[in-house]
C-alpha cells in the first residue's frame, strides 16, 4: 500500500512537471507568433549623455573634493546663463538641433542595406532641416546593385534637405565610396583608404581541366549574350569582348554617379581604379576634411543632441549559421584584398 502511495505521488510530480513544460512552450510559441511580423528592433542611444558620463567619471577620479565642488558650481552657473539667454532670444522654447548617427559596415553583397533602410526611414520621420545625419561608413565595396541601393538610401536624406556627413575611419572603396560621395561632406581619418572608382570581375575557368579528364560540359541558352563568360565551358573572344563592354558600361555609370554628387572632382584623374589614403584623398578632392568620427562626435555634442540610431534584424538559427559561414569567406577575401595594398612596415 505504501508503495502505491509513493508511486502515485511520483507519477503526480511527473505529470505536473510535464504540464509545466508544455505551458512554457505554449507561452513561448504564442509570443513568437505575435512577434512574427516584426523583423527587427529600433534602438536609440543618447551619445551626448554618454560623453557627459565619461567626462564626469574622469573628473570624479582626478579632481579633489574642492575642485569637484567648484566644477559643479561652474556648471550650474553656465546652465543658468544658457537658459537665461534662450529666454531673452524668444519667448517660444527652441528645441536643440540633433545629430543622428548611423553605422554602416558593408559586406560584399551589401545585405546591411535592409537595416539602413529602416534607420533612414526612422530618421526621416522626425528630422528637420536644422538636424544632421552622420554615417560612419566602413566598406571595401562589393556587388554593384547592392551598393547602388545603399547609395540611394543615403540619397533619400539629401532629397529631404537634411545635411548629410559621411565619416570614413578605415575604408570606403569602390561601392563604399559610391555611398560616401552622396554626402554633403566627407571626413576621413589620415590613413583611411578611399577611392577605387573602378569595376572588377573575376571568373575562374575549368574547361581545360574537364577536357583533360574527358568530362563534357553542356550549357543551353536562348539569346546570344545570355552568357558571355562561363566557368566550365570554352570561352570565346566574342563573349570575352562583350563581358568587357559590360564592365566598361558599369564603370561609366559609376563615374557619372560620382561626378553628379562631387562635380568639383577631376573624374578622369580619380576614376582609374586606384585607391588613396585620407591625406592624399583630400588633395584630390575625394574628401573634404581630415578628421576621425570620434572628434566629429565630441565636437558636435557640445551644441547638439547626438543620437545613435540602429535597427537590429532578428535572425533564426539557420540564418545565424549561414551568416557565420559568409563572414568567414568575406574575411578571407578581405585579407587577400588587403595583402595587395601598401601598409606601413
């Protein structure tokens, strides 16, 4: 009898545990279903306040009590003077102009344009002509259509007459510079890489290897130039010439786009596919000022409200694994690209 009692008690505990697990799974599934329509989240960070917090932390560690007291007293005095000056200027309260900060670290296919689209749309919903947008850009370029769309997203800001500044701390080459040139103003770190206004295509061909191993390859197309160069078939001079013609057409569009946004550039001089460091790029007119994004933000925070805007896309497990693999490939490609560049020894 005691055995049956203990068994029944154990069975009841198991049933209770299973029901609890089912309830948790059902709740999680319900939440996931409700959020299914939301692809991501918009995050706002007050960088002005972060700068103030850092400054206050440094002062707290470095100043003694008397110095801190004098500092706080002076700060209150300045705040009162500013408020008094604002009241004297107008009876209507004036909002502080804002600097919206967006980050774009571009991959080869420019997939980050999805987040950029959301960020630009969010900024345009509230920004006025008194505000400004700063894009911290880092990209070595990639697919033409991807970076063309990314450039068009930045053009939306210009079309609303909102001042746009692009900051390049490391690299804005090829498609990256296509984006940068849209800005009213480009600032660059001294040794950032800019330019590479050219078009590149590389296609390996395994036709000789296939022939050596008696492997036939068939490719059927409709349309004379549906395929120009192929990886496995035997390429012809006619197909090769057409491929080069398409590259030249793309390069011409690239040059026209840059010239349209930076008409003062000598496009024949800079559209050779070469890249330059920031200091030389300024001489050529590719950038307007030598300055890091950090300096620009700290200076702006003195009289503007600086807000970082970031749209984070939600990713499933399969997408996360795919992105990890893609990033690994991109890292290899970028290393190969960098190995062909000149670096200080």
